[in-house]
């Protein structure tokens, strides 16, 4: 991933390897290149050739804007970045003790968390295949640690199932797999699949189902060593004379199916959630800090863009210094605009009707996150839940436990709510204090310790975030077909980038890959021009 | 888990909660207590009452011996520990640069790893439900970090499948789930399960299979957005005008079944492998160091036990100082012996024929681990594998990638082999240099970078480890039935503890729970006596 793009064709390379190291090495190299195909990030862009002293004005110092600033400045471009906030990073943001945040409507929260505790209001995880972001984390000295996506001892919860009692994820998954295995084995043995699977393959399938589903010798998923070796025991193995384990009772298939709790399994099998997933040590704001070390000197903070005007020679941007109130202008040959679309739609700019329509075509997600600080990590101490996520049908949707500082004896912070849609709108309409109160009420149904251990909370309702007015762009198939290319292609001397200009909506990787795509096209135009 | 055992009955407690907080709180408390049942470790033992100044001589300063030393000394017992090695910890051990290790037969290896690199020759992971070990890690200041058990981008490899080409774990698992889902859906729709699953439940099952198996609207697992959203894309989503993803081709069901690679999935679903799993920051040797901080002053190292003699009044142990050669004696009222059975079987001791038979009844596993240091982390840089395990049918069995210091640019260490059984015997019979050479040969078939990047290697063949003569006790149902109780019960004034005296064979948790069970019985005898 860190290697430069190979300056020869694939056929050349394979031929060379084949000659030097024999067919086996060539075969392995082919395999390796097949895998390399799986990443759209091919390494940092190689912006070679004469840029003719061109200048680029970048609007927004989020990861897209800062990626562009880093690579354009390396290629010799004159770069300036304007940023609305008094910090860089945009949604790549960590809230920790002492941080103050004022939302649209004027409510101001000062985060009360103890040192070391935090929430990431925006992106919070980095899958291993977000090669662009991982590349820059490694390059910029941002240390990564595992994010615990799946915790088999966390809960899944449906208010309408099991009398509202939360269930352990491990019970639901093990039992679902066991029952699926038993039912399919029964079908194979009854000859129901004779036209689909040959007799020989059917035998292999039965063996696979037994091994995967923890079935007994009669191909049944029943209470015993096999099933408890997956879901856990009523009494675990121990030592000495009190050592013998006691198996646990699987949930019957009807109860399991009707509980609907199997819905929580598929999400953890999604491409974006497959281990290894990372988080930056110290919070996602460390990504912003890493970029800031490299390009911070090019960024003018507290600069609110009010107009973007282009002509045949260049682009001029008017902006207001949010501290002094002074209105100022900046000009460059080109403008790379990473301003989120709901904000951009309110800025005067002379672009084509097509781009203007595209900017207005993408609604933004109404995500809400609420962080709660408690006196102790009761989820670890009482429930043996170390990291991971509990899923619920309550409006808070999920509870995420910290993936770091396991066993810490001091106060701990949960992400007590991460939800969009209708529940997101309701929370957005509430005051910060009301949001915390609602999230406490919901979460208490899963963790009765909530009320007794609660210290303080902080919330970010993304539709009230002044610098984005929403969490991320929500494309549909129809809006993609009509507007996506118009959003991404050059409009005069203006190019857009950001997660909204990608197929990675809501992910920093979208911002990075879109920035690289944009500046690569910009550079091609400059050297061709 | 850190809470003291409740000094009231469960019924008392529930009644109290019910009165104070209403039925809902009581229900939640019941749920919480049900879960607490799942751990055999109930917190540290409460050794209350008059111990009459009794003394205990502990043989072996592994985690079992040191757990006993810690808790017995807290309860006021006079404790001395004899340890054969010049370090504490026993199999709880980390090999790093500069460490020297001499195996049976005389071969000496000095580990050449760069600073920060290591392997754990013995235990290497700590599941969340090993409550005893986690309790002591938290108490003794041993920091824990996630061990990456499952990495969807690691390989599964069968020399007889796919022309010997390694496959990504994510492809095998996603496709197995997809095909299982499709086949079971087909059976349901064909009415093959009508007598087992009601029509209504069958509808729910179909919905569950679609959601879990990533089936399309026709309940088929085919190339497209759903399947690529699990297994990954041929071309991943990106940004800007080069953004459109290209789906990948699932493996057909026959090829998948015949590959046998589904065998690797079940192991990751086992109770002992469910996330969250930990490793101590800095290697498993940190567990030893944590205990040493608490009980190191009670341990006499370099002390090889040669005889254990008991009479009605106490136990006298003869031991040789391995540095000076002097033969010495130590006595106490009781002896807690944690010496591994193959070593103990060679020590003269006057115990009952039943205990003597039990000591000789348990063969020890022949595990071999080989650590390889390479010039760079090619598995991260070239293959995008961050932690986790590759499984192969080659004799090395698995390759484990480091779960820490992701993205490090310096030399990296793989666990290149962890195998028992026949392959373990073969490697044990080889020299350390031959072991490394064989492991390089096998691993090169998965990672062709091996030869070019190799720096040095180190191996531990447990049957040649002088202080254990094997990796861990391998009980069978028959040997358990005949010998387990005899091994664990008091024999005069001698009690055994260690993973071999537990149902957690091969795990440190077995040593800890067996030590607690043993000293609890010892204490009951002392206060009753």
C-alpha cells in the first residue's frame, strides 16, 4: 500500500517475475496483484510534470481539504486553505473534557468528561480496507488501535422479546447458527436438495454444518458440550474439585426467530465492519491533529466563506473573519471546495445550473450521538463487556463501550446513542439536557446501573452543527444517476471534493479518495493547459 | 467481578431490590445474576478465620503458584515459593531480543528480535471470560490490549484447493454463509421443513436468511451489491469520477465445499476465541511481572526440587540450588505443588498410589511455536493484514500476525508456526535451525516475501522445555473419570494445582481457578483442624 505505483504494465511485471523466479513465484505475484485490485486507493497521487506555478484555494480543512493541501503543496502548488471553525478536522472530531461546542439555536455545551474520556461525534472507526486513511495515519504519525466492533458478550435487546430482557449476543448468534445448521442438515438428509447438491457434496455439506453449527453426532443443535462450547456455559469450567462445567440451554428455534434479534448479526458481517477495524489512540481528532502537523501552516481558521466567484482567469472567495468580523478576499487559479453541501447551498457562487442542482439534490443524514459519563465502568465490572456494541430497538439504537483503557477504575464514557432517521429528528428537536435525559431513560432498560452511576453527558445533533448542517450526504440511486457526475466534474475552475463526492458516504475514506481523484484531474488539466 | 461475594442469599437480595426499586429493577437484577453465574471465578477467595500460624510451601512460581502465594499470604499464612527457573511465570513467558533459552538436549538459542518484538511461547491470549486472570491483571497493573483473533483479510490455505493459492477468510466465510442461506431458503420454499417450522416461522426464517446470508430479492447468493457488501469488491468504492465500485464473483458452492476451507470458520466461533480477547501490552511475560511485583519476595528462584516427603506433622522438600549446586531443604505444614506432571513424575515423593497413578496418567501436548523476524511488516504493507491468524493445512498450521504496533516501519515478528500432534513431534526432533528452515519453507507458500525479508527466528518445542517437558496436560474422558479427583484431592498434607488440575487445560485460567480451589480447601482444613 505504501509502495509507489509500478511504472510498468502488469504483463511486463509478471513476465519479469516469471523469468527470474519460476512459475510458482509468478503465480503468487498474480495472487498478490489480484488482492491489490481490491483497493481503490492506489497510494498517494503522483502529480508529476510542470504545474506552471498554479495556485489552489481549498475551502474546508477537513480530511478531504487537508489531503488535497498536503499532496498539492508537495507537487509545488501554491495552496491556501480557509476553514470556518477555530480548529481543523471538520467532522473528524473528538469531544473531551473542557471542550465547548455551540450548536445552531445557540445551546452551548461544555464537555465535563474526566481526562482520557471522550466521544467521537462524527466518524469513530477505520476499517482495514480504508487504505487511504490508513496510509495517511501511518505517514502522519497517528497511532491506531483496534476498535471493538463485535463483542459476543454485549447485548442485543428487543423490547418485545424475552419480556424486554436483554440477551447476550453470543447466545443469539450461536443459537441461530446451530438452528440454521440443523434445519439445513435435515433438508439434505430428506433429499430436498438432491437436484442442487450432489450426493457427494451433500456429505461434505453435512460435515461442514456439523463443524460450523456445533451440531451433535445426530446433526442436532441441543444442550451439551458442543453448543455450550459456542454460546457459553451455565457454569464455566474451573479448577480443582469444583471444576466441572455445566452446559447451558439453547433458545428454541421458534422463540429465536420470533425475537427478531437475529437482525443484529448481519450488520457485523458487513464489509465496513469486518475486523480488523481501528480507532486512533486518543480519539478521531488525532487524525485532524496529524494532518495539522503537516498542513496546519496553510490553513486560515475562523474564516467563513460568503461567496465564491469565478471567471476565466481564476476564482475569488469572499470570507468573513469570525473573530474580527472583517470581510476579506482570497484568490487563486483554481478552487477545491470541500464545504458540506447544506452549507454550500447557502453560499453565493457562479456555477453552472447542473452543479447548482447537484448541490441541492443531496439531503444530509440526521445522526445524533450522545456521550454519557459514569462514575465507573459498570459494563466491565458488572457485565463483563469490554468494548463492542449493544443493539436495541429503543430509539437510542445502540450503546457502544469504550475500546480502550480496559479495566480502568475511574469514570468511564459510553456512546449512549447513535441514531438517525425519525428518532434522530426528535432528539435534534430537543435541548441537550433533554437528549441526555431520554438516552438515560432508554439505556436504563438495558443497564439498570445508569441512574445510580450517571455523572454528565454531551450530545451532537448533526442537523444543528453549524459547519455541516447534517451528518453526511445521503444519495439514492436516482440522485446518483442524475447528479453525481455533475457534482464531481470541473465547473469552470471549481472542483468539489468530500465524502459527499464519493461512493463512501459518511466515511473519511470518501473524503480522501474524492480529494485524490479531484486533484489528479486538476493536475492533468494544469499540465495539459 | 471485582465485587465481594454477596453475604446474603439470592432470594434475600432479590426481595430487597424488589422492595426498594420495584419489579422492573428486580427483573434486571435477576438477569444480571444469571449472567454472573456464567463465571466459575467468584472473585478472590475469602480466607477468613484463624489459620493458626500455618505455613505453606509452594512449588513452582507460575500463575497458579503465585496466585496461591498472593492469597495465602494475604490471609496471614507463612508462604515460601520454590522455583526452578531463574525467572517467575513458568509458561507465562515472553521471548524477546537478548533472551537466552536452553532446551533439553543442550541447544541454546539467543533471541535476536529488535526491541519491541516478541513471541509468547506459551499462552498468548486471554478471553474476556477468563475472569480470574483478568481480575489479577487489573489488580496487579497488567495493561491489556485486544488480541486480534479474527481477521477477515487474513488467509485460509489448503494445498489441495484453488491450486494451492491462499484465499481470503472473508471470501470463504461470506460465501459459505451465502450458500447455506440460499440452500436453506430453497428447502423452506420447497416445503421440506413444513413439519418442523410453521408457515409463519418459515416466513421469518426466510427474512432472517436474506439478511444474514446477503441474499438477493430472489433469495439467491449471487454476484452483486449484497454479496460484495460482505466479501468485498473487485474494485472498492472510491471518490470523485473514479468512484463506482465493481462487485466480485462469489465462489460456487461445489468449489467451496470441496475446498474444505470452511473448516477454519468454526474455530473462530468457539467459546475460547470469542471477542473480546486480550493480550498483555508487552507480552504475556507481563503477567509474570505483575505477580512478581506482589509476591516476588516470597520466591526462591534457581531451586530444583528433588524430593517431597511428608509425615503427620508437615512436608519437607529437598531442592538443589542450580547456581551453586548446594542441596537444601525447606519445610512447612502444607505443600501446594504446581510442578507440571511430567517433571513431578520424576521427583521422589511419598504420596498415595492413587495420586502417584494420577500424576503418571496425563500425557502432555507436544506444541511447538516458532517466531520469525522479518525486515518489514510485509503482511501489513503488501497484504493489508493487521493482526489475526492465517490457517493452513501445511505442518506449521497457522501464522499469527502481531496485534500491536500496527503500521510500524521497522522489523516485525510473526508467529510462523503453532502446531501439536505429529508435526509437533517432527519439529521437536529437529534442531532449532532446522525448525526455522522448515517453517520458512512452509510459510513461503503463503507469503512469498518470506525468503527475501527473513532476518532470524526462535523456536520453543515444549517437549524439550526442561521445566515442563510438554506444553499442557491432555486429559481424555477416561483419564478424567479415573484420575482427576485423585489428582486434585488432598494427599496427606500435599495438594496439587495448575492447569493440569483443572477443566481449563492449557489456559492460565485453569492454573488460577485450580489454585483458588486448592487453597480454599486447604484453608477450610486449617480452620477446622
